[in-house]
């Protein structure tokens, strides 16, 4: 038995009585070399790992160009999956006509070229005047299309010819496909972890794409040379010699049951729709419980991919051992049960608190395994079985497996988009999982219309038909009951956050606190908009007053920009101050639901003079007129996540363009003075962009060396009173900042000491290299203890 689980030569096995799907054309017995089988394993792992690395690279390359909104990531994922669907569809047709060696090695080489083109295309889009003049929605789709489609297509061309080159007998197709899918899913898992935890932490995006391209070239050459040397067997050798099979036979309709095949396409589409939707719901279910971080992404994606990999392999075994509609139907019922179990398990664990005593990383793993492993395994078994039931001849095995995989990928696209854009906001994440659990129930009923096994007697057939109706009916009743019982515990769920407003008592007054996922963002006194609970907001207030004074002195209307609305506590404060009555307040908040909940529950008037702009902060900064703001305040943070593209030197350049010549930029950072790597990188990056930079903190908290809130202030070099010389300039600069705020200003020697202590471990952040998640890891691990 080889890595792909295909014996050489094939051995005779005892099989159950066949059904109408076993009326297959026997095909020649092909002796496939062990070397070729291990080559196929390597191809499956590397090509799928490259796809995930390309996807991660695309996020980094395109965030500075089109932002990092739900629209952006759904477009990137959607276009990649569309490319995978197109690639598998056409690769399936090619696999039955051309040499597998040529197709696979050529696809890997083309994948290398596509990886090298990704940063080139992204750079050209970023510098294109015509592209910048398009609407943002068109920019998002166009950017994702040109950067992501080609690698999606060419790197997915390898799967159908890989399957086609291994299959000896149509009865083996399920096992071979299942194991190749399993290794491919393992490759996706490896690529996801390799990119997120290693490559992006060490290298820039362009180095990563070049390294990945080099790896693909090496594998392409090894595949081509090794495939040419190794005997792949009988008919495959003939294909290598003449390059093309009998196309007339490949188009024969006698080898496909058209009525079943239409059902097969629907089944794989719907099952992948569910896996895509459930994966999207998984992040929203867990984010309020364990926070948003790279570890949450790794935990959810890792568990689902691991489950799918095991499910693919087990589904291949089921397909080879049984290969019947009855087993497929039972597998669909298992999918329904596993998915419907997510809601009651979630409710039980939340109410019992059994994971609360765990540190954060074990919590993430415990939640991910408990809720999502079994659904991933169950759905992973479906496609190999459907392929086995659909392929009746070896000669069209590539075409059918490619088409089914393509339809499966399209289903995943639709599921991801449906969850992100509609279902989670409309029904909530937990109810989305329940609705998804009802879909395989319907599919089980659909498969019940197939032909029963030939050996079933009348009593067995009647009993089977009764079970086919009773069990799905019971599951549908259970699903309806779960929809009634499992309600969202939050005030609102959006594409970005779970939003909850709680009552609390702070500073001796009754307040409302806004919780986004698990982080408290704002404390609001509904009766007193002048109340500011957080000390760093008072620093922002000081600089707002100073900026307004300077603007009036220059004869212009004061205007400030706040990036990150939160609960609108600070913008409401500005609006409430009589001496700031003429200040124009623009707030960029990516999530419209945050603004709506501020209106509905946090006292923000519908008639406010605050201008709310709902888009990605960087996209607004790029599009806004130059020299339009006297003060820019960036306060866009989450629990353990900061949008990296709002932290880079290139972004700071855009902020400079936005500011008046005497304008000020304030950046809020949450980190630790002694051990924090992120704080040092943020200071280093702002210093590289603004000649006059200071690290500020509220006097109440500046001595705290654990995790605290800091404000980094930057402005253009503008030293007054004719000061000259380094020491005189430093003193004049410090005096300027002290004159404008009650904040504690860290002496230059302390800031220099911070940067020297951190050294290269806290690098300058650029669009090409900004390992923000990695820099924040130490505090996540500290909190997880």
C-alpha cells in the first residue's frame, strides 16, 4: 500500500452487491510506480500550500491598494476559488486527453510565473491613475481579479490529471480522489500555517512570492524529469507517446448517468456551500469568546482543514469499500447531525463555562475542536463518494472529477459570500449554522430517489424507504426547535463584530459600555456627552482644542478626522464642547452597524453634525483632499488585532498628505513599555515619517510597564523661536507638545532606549513587511496564561 492507498498491482477485494453505478467499463489494469505516486503526493501538498500562500500574499499586496474590508477579503477569496473552479473544470477535460506529466509539470511552472506576477500587478494597480479613478467597489473587484485569478487557475490544474494518472479501475476512483484531496487539504493547512506564522513574520511579501515560485519551479522540473523516466503503465505510456487519447470515446454519453450526474453536481455544490458558510460563521461564533487574533484564524482554519483532510481520506475508503447511494445518504445524515450539533454544544459550553478556566490558546483549540471538527470530517467524506458513484469508466475519470471539484468550489464561494454578506447579519452566526445543518437533510432526501441495491428484498427496501423519510423529518423538527431556542446573545451581529451594549458603573456614574467581540471600546454617559472615561481620550481632547485654536489663527475652519468610531464617545465629546462648536468632525468607521448601535443605544443623535464615513480607513485617506485636516486621530484597534495596512510608513505618507502644514497625527497603541515589540515598531515607523515625534501617555498610567494605552504623536518639523542645534530643537519640540496637552511626554532617552532594546525584533513597518500580528504575539501569550 502506497501513500495514496493504491496497491501495486491492484488486488482483488471482496465487495458488497453492486448497484446500478457498478455497471462500469473495466478499463486496463495500469501498473503505477511507487515513485510516481509519491510525486503526486508531493504535487498535491505543494500546489495547495502555494495556493494558501498566494492567498495570504494577496491580502498583503492588495490591502494598501483596495483596503482590508469584508468586501476586500471576500473578493480575494471569491476570485481565488473562482480560479480553482475554472482550473479544475478545464483540467478535467485535458486530463483525459493529454499526458499527466506534461499537464502537471506545466501547471506548476505556470503557477511559479503567476506567483511572480502578483506583486508586479499589484504595484501597477497602485500606481495607475485610471485605476484610482474607479469607484471603490470596482477597484476591489478589479484588483482581486487581476492579482488572484491566474494563480487560482493554474495551481488547480494539477488535481484532475493527478487523479487520472493513478486510477487503475473506476471502482478505485473514490479512494484515489479522496486521498489526493486529503493530501491537498493537508497542503492547504501547511501553507496557511507556514505563511501566517513563519513567512510573513520573517520575510516581505515579495520575497515570499519569489521563494514560493522557486519551490514550484523545482517541483515542476522534478515532476517532468521523474515522470518521463518512470513507467506509469500500459495505456498511460501510450498517452505519453502520442499525447492524446481517443476524443470520440471521451465524449460518449453512455459512460455517464445524466440524471444522477445532475444530482451529483447539486450535492457537491450544496455541501461545499455549507462548509464555506459554516467556516465564516465559526469566526463570528468564537470571536466574542476568545477575541480576534491570528491564533483564532489558525485555530478555526486548522481544525476545519484537518477535519476535511481526514474526511476526504475516510470518504475515499467508504467509496471503495461500498460505493452505494445508501452509504452516501447516511454520510449526508451524519453531516446534518454534526452541523446541527454546533448550536446545542455552543449553548452548553457557554452556560457551563467549562472552558473559562483555560488559557486563551487552549480555549481556542477546545472551542474549535468541539464545535467544528466533526462537521468538517463529515462533509469531507462526500465528494470522494460522489465521484465514485459518477465515474463509470476510467477514460472520463479526469473530466468528471474535475467538473465535480469545480462545482464544489463554486459552492464554497457562494457559501462564504452568503454568510458574510447576508446570513450572519440577518440571522446571527449561531442560527446560520443551524440553517446550514438543514441543507444536507434535503440532500439526503434527494438521494433517496436513486435506484436501490439490486439484492435488496421488498421488506428491506420498504424499511429503507421508511428510514429515508423518518430520520430527515426528525432532523428538520430538531432544526426548527434549535432555531427557536438558540438566539443570538448580542444586541447586533455584523460582518465585522458581535456588538453588545451593557450597563455598568464607572467613576461613580451609570454608563453604557460598548463591547465589540470581547473588547470594551467605549463607556458612554447617556446624560452627559462631555464624560470621557478613558484618559487617552483626554489627550485627544487637548490636541483637538489646540488644533482648533491654530486653525482659527490661520483663518480656516477647524477640521479633525477620527479613524475608528467605536462607541462615538470622543466625537460626541467634541460636539458637546461649546468652545469647539465650529469644529468639523469626520469619523471613518468601517462597520455601519457600529454607527447604528451608537444611534440606537448610545445616545448619538440622528441630527448630529458628526460626519460618518463607512469604509476602510486607508481608502478614505487615499481619496480625501490634500491638506484638509488639522488633526488626524487613529484609534482603530481590536483585542489582539490591528489593521497592519494602517501602521506602515507608506500609510503615514498618506496621512502627511492629508494634514495641514501645522497639522498633528495621533496614533493610539496598546502594548507594554518593557516587553512590547509592537509599541517600538510603531514608534520607529512614525519617527521615520514625521520629523517631530513623541511618545505620550496619560499621567495616571505612564508608569505602568504592563499592557497599557499609549499615544504616538507626529507632526512636520516646525520648530519655533529660532531654535537651532539638536538639544535646542529637542527642548523646543518637547515644550510645544507639553503646551498642548496634560499628557506625560516620555523623554527622548527613554524612547531611544526602547528602540535600542527592541532592536531588529521591532522593525520598521512597511507595506511589504509588517508582521503586526507576530509583534503582538507576546501579549497574547501573556494573556493566555
